C-alpha cells in the first residue's frame, strides 16, 4: 500500500522546493526540498537546531523564506501569509500550542473562521460541529472547557481539532509527543492513523527515532539546515537514520594526551531545585581535573541549563556538595564564582554573555570592573580597561571598528571571540564552555576549539556542554551524556562512537519519570 | 448627620451620574485598547483633543451630533498615530502613549489659539439639553439621576452593554481578547494581529475623545485649558479596578464619581473645620485604596504591553 503511494507520484499534496532561510549569518534552512503525497505520513527527523521547526514555520507562513517555492495540491501559495496556508488546507499543531489559555475550547477553535464583522458568533452551530467532529475522529474534548484548565494532551487535541474544523487536508505536527505521556502518545498515534486512512496527509516532526519508525511511511532527515537523507521507513533501520541525523562517523583529530592535574571542581550527589527550569539536576556527581576537557553531550533541555547555572553561581546547591579545589564555598554567587577563577562562556552570548547596547570596553570589564585592576576608590580607571581591551582585541583577533562600538553591532563570531578573550586572557583555572560554537561558521568553530585546547594544555579544567555531538567527540578527553537531569557513566575519548552516544542521548525514559517531568 | 443626608439628596445622584459619564466613555475606550494588548497613555491628550474638536464644531455652527462625530474622528486619528508606532513598529507603549498625550494636548492648545486669538474668556455654546424620560424620571431619588440626563449620558450606558456584547459575543471580540492574551494564536488562525490591534486602538481612542467632548458639550458649555485635569489617568486606573471587564469598570466609574460629588457637598457641611484641599484629594485617595483592594487578583491581559512582531525569532 505504501509503495503505491510513493511510486505513484500522481497525488502530490505538498511540495517545498529550494527553501532557504537565514537568521543573520546562520542558515537555518539551506535549499531544502520536501514533498508529501496524499495519505502519506512523512517524518521530518533531525537534531535540535537542524532547522525542522523553521522549515515548518515557513510553510505555514510565520516566517518569510529568503528563497524557495511552496506548492499545495499543485497550486503555488504566497509566502509569509498564514491565512493563505490555512485556506490551502494546511493545519499546524505547534510544539508550543498556539492557544489562548483564558478562553474556552470553542472560542479557540472558532477564532478566525467567522466573519469578523458579524454581530454575533454562531456558537451553538459551532458547538454541534465540534461535537460531531470530535466523536468521529475520537478526539474527546469538552467545547466549553477553559483551555487553561486542560491537560497538555487535551490541549493538543484542541490544536488538532482546530485544524480539522477548518478542513485541513495536510496536518503538520511539530514534536507532538514531546509534551505527552506515553499513554497519550499512543492515543495520538491511533488518532493519526484513523485520520490518514481517511485521506489526510501528515508531516510529523521529531527527533525521536522510534516514533518516526512507528508512524511514518517515509523519513526525511535534516541536519544543519540541509536535507541529508530521504528513506522509505520500512526499508530503513534506526542505525542508518541515527548516523544520518548526527552525521557520518566523525573523524576525531589527534590531540595530545591530557596531563592531569589536581581536582578543580568536584560535584558530589548534587541536586538542584530551580523552579523556572523544567529539568533540574538529580543526584549528579562529576569531578573536573585540571588539564582535561570533559564533554557533556545531550539533547538540549535535559538539565544542561541547571548545571551551567550552578557552576556560574546563579543557582544554589539544594542537595549534595560542591568543592572548588577541595573547599566548599561559604557563599555562592556569580561574583564568588568569578573570584574563584571560574570562567564562563555562556550559552546565549547576547543574552547572558554581553550587553548588546554597551561598548566593547564596557563589556570586557563587566565581570571584573570592581576589582582593583579596573577601579580605584569606586571610580573606573579608564586606562587599565582600555589597555585590557586592546590586548584582548589583538590577542584574540577580534574585528571591531573601535573599542567604543556597541557589541550588538559585531558578528556572532567576533562577539564569541570577545567573550573568550575576556575570560581566557586571565588564565582561569576552571572553564565552563556552554555551547561555545553555536551558530558560528566553520572557521570560528576551529578557532574556539583551538583556544579551548590551548587553555587545557595550560592546565585549566574545562567542562564543555554542547548539543553538537561532533564537537564533543572532536575535543573532549572524556565524555558523559546528560539525560533528564542525570549523568551517564563517564567514558574516555574514543570509547563510544556516534551511534552509542546518540542512543544514550535519546534513550527511552521510563514512563513514570516522564509523568513526573510533565508536572 | 448632615454628612449622611447628602446621600439622600437627588442632586447628589444627578451629579454622580453626570461626573461618571465622560469617565465611562474614556474607560471603555481604554479597556478596548488594553484588551487588545495595547496600553494607551495617549488618553489624557486624546480627551483634550476630543473636547476641543467637538466643542469647536458646534461653535463654528455645526450640529451637536456632528460635533460628537468630529470629536470621535479626531480621537481616531491620534489613536492611529499611537497604534502605528506601537503595533507594527513595536515601540514602547509607555513612552509612545505619553508622547501622544503631549502631542494631542499641545496641538489642541495651538489650534485653539490660532482659531480664537482674541478671546479672553472662552466662548460658550448651547450644549446638549437634558432629555427626561417620561414616568421613569419621576422615580424618587434616582429617577432624576438616571432618566433626566443628556442623550450623551444615555449613550455612555448603552456603550457599556455594547462593549460587553462585542467582547463576549462577536467574532471580532473573540479576536480582540485573543490578541490581548496570545497574539501568536491569532496569527496561526489566519487573522492579522496588526489589523485587530490597530482597529481596537482606533475605536478605543474615538471613545476617549467622545468622553472629552462630553465635558465641553454636555457637562459644561465651553472649552478651557487643563479641563481634562487628570480624568484620563483616572480612567487608566478604572480599567485596572474593573479587572478589564466593562461592567465592573462601569461600577468603578460611578464609585469614583460618587466620591467626587460627595466631597463637593461635604465641603459645605464641614468645610469650616477641614481645609478644602483634603476634600479634593478624597476621590483620588479612595481610588488608590480601592485599587489596592480590588486589583490584587486582577487578571490582566497576558500580552498587554508586549509588542508582537511577526517572524521574530
């Protein structure tokens, strides 16, 4: 049955051709082609940041593509217009639901389907239609319930109903199971199968292999914004798809053997309790030695943020012990962390790394302006900060018009070099490098890696957090995987390959724990 | 004892409703803007412009209702300026709103001086006359207050019901509430967030201007500088007081007006022992107290003051 659909190229529902989208210098999508046939489920597979969501947002008109064509049922649709996408029969179930929590289910579904100048909403008619629709496809929701009071599973059903109510014939589901319990996920799959058997086509976005294998007829793999593979699901296997997702076996460059020094940072059975984070650390033990790079791999959102926050001093330990060169710090704050020679290369360079509207020189001293070096009797010593800025700019090859330029005007790579210079020029003993090369081009990546290796050879203890597995494999001396707030066993360089690490990253989490995380 | 007798006089209740009327118009206008997610601090200036535009139309020979229409259009124009800067351009709503107030007020005073350079005391017009409703206006105590007012006051009360109906019963109202809560949801349903917000701000500003026009065309009969005198700011507070609901906001407006009407009358009773400034202060102090009590759990629109720029990452 499936092969007929694939081979009979007649019933094309959707075709994207040559889609390119750039955010600044980052290519989120690079010349992507994608097709979908009637009654077919295509899984769009890829790691975080591979460009899946961007592609679908372009299809749905939320983003305007820089280049490319969108054709739905043979007709080209205007770009950047959600209304046109809806009218052509595309329905989207967003990963972060596009629902108004304060309104009821009915209002959410009907929104945008009625004439805005009508004197009265036809709520009773709509209620009947929703009831009919939900019972016919098995999506059970009370139309009068306030959306905010529903469970995530129910909210997702509302999102699907919204699309069906408008007569969608192509359904795009963006990471639909990310928020669901396994039981709810099974129900979703059952519903999808019913809908597809009735002629609906679907694109299923995921980074979970087992789901893609279960639900799809065909898999398209995205990596770094490009389509890197397209496979008929039943002719493929998880191993093949994994290596497509994370890249072919990566060559690990020869790096000199580490010369281990004393233990710099020691975490013992640490748990955190940061309310605003979905995943906290749970009983994490990790010790970093001087002269070594420890790579922490993992799908982002698995507790990396909590760990980074702890080490940089913005979070307190809830349970467990943290020692820095054998001492337990009495107070723990970002200022204490800086004074303990902890260098921070933050994940989001313009958000928590630099202050975009302030000048290069102000940013360069922003972590240490209060030290004797940069201020005297509460006044900044201008000369010292200017000298230091020029030194950083020269040593770290930062391209900027002047030290008075606001940082936001620099390119991502140059901002990252400034951050590196700011912290590395002081020869710190502990370096927290959180996604140090995210969004950088190849040259800048190599530069950052070179600097980190140099710091290691000088005797610094480095924790490299990255969701780019390639990066972890290239420069780490030892590797651990973080998943759901826990660390895996630490392995030496070269012990595990991409596949094994990939499996650790996306391993199935027992259902009881997933339920806990959802709350 | 005399202080309590004030509450039993018909004139107190008549004054209360009259003082409340401009507040009702402007509060409904502000409420509409804020439900769509746009704070409109241009209110004070827009009321000033409306007060002048309506009054001058009549002074120049226009019909009273034409004056109301001109006031509404003037308000709408300033609303579109505020809306354009804050919605598609996404500028700070606070700063833009204060700018709009300064702009509208100054332009109004300027035009007044250009059009009427010679006048030392402001010229008068024939304002809206009371329109007593037979039988109902005979009811003791409140009959005169509710049913012997000018047509604009009746319109203010009808407006509250209309706004409530629009917000809760019409597709447009659903869209307005939705852009105030989660604009992304509205866009994903194919409605333009910009269109909805701009329309709400334009209509809301028109209502504010009519509120201003009430002062020159119904409560008084001429225009003078500083006549809005902070009423716009009071309306901002009334929207919060009413938890962004038209009915509760109406109650708030009446309550504030009652304090105001009461203090004037109280002055003549105990004015010889208490300085009159204390009485002038009373409605504001009481509003602050009421706000503290009422707005603790106020459910403000989630997207209020947050610009929505399409395709932003």
